[in-house]
C-alpha cells in the first residue's frame, strides 16, 4: 500500500514538473513572439519612414556651396514626424539588434549601391547625381519589401 502511495506521489510530481516546463516554454515563446512582433513593427515603421524620405520631391537647393537637387525639407520633416507620432519605443531594441538585422543591412547595401551607381565625375571631382541616386534608392527600397513579409 505504501508503495502505491509513493508511486502516485512520484507520478504526480513528474506530471507537475512536465506541466511547469511546458508552461514556462509557452510563456517564454509568447514573450519572445511579442518582442519579435514589436521589433518587426518598429522595423516596418522605420522602413516606411526611410522610403518616405527618399520619395520626397527633389528641388534645386544650395548645399555645401553647390546647387543640387535635394528632397523638399518639409516633406522629409513630415516623414520623420509621422514616424515619431507612432510613439514607438526606440530604446526597446539595442543598436546591435537593429544593426545585425537583415532588413537594416539590406537598406544600407541598397543605399550604398545607389550612391556608387549615381556617382559622376564633374570638374575632376566625384559628385552624386541626386536625381539618379534618389530614384535608384526608392526603386531599391521597394524591391527589398518583397523579401520581408512583415513589410507588406
């Protein structure tokens, strides 16, 4: 009789330990899922803000003593303000998390490639043709979108 009671206690203990492990796993996955979702929402908003800024109309402006086509300042400010208005917590994610993210890397690679492809020599100096650069950047950013389901 005593053997049956100890077997029963042992079985109940094992069931409780397994239940506790499963519960812990579910809670951990839920919190990580929320964190991934928050991170993806943040990256989507960041992506949309960058795309918005690069999509602003270009007008001739003086910058660094050179007249060149640059995005309309009120448009860029509006894109930034729209991002800020979302009230996303930019300190929730470490710089390392964002820098090591494939989306951020793809954006950087795209912009860098557009900068190189729009570079021209003018009066023995290299200059960026901003009309080509910004169009290339918008096209490249739009092509990145298909690689990330959370951007759609």
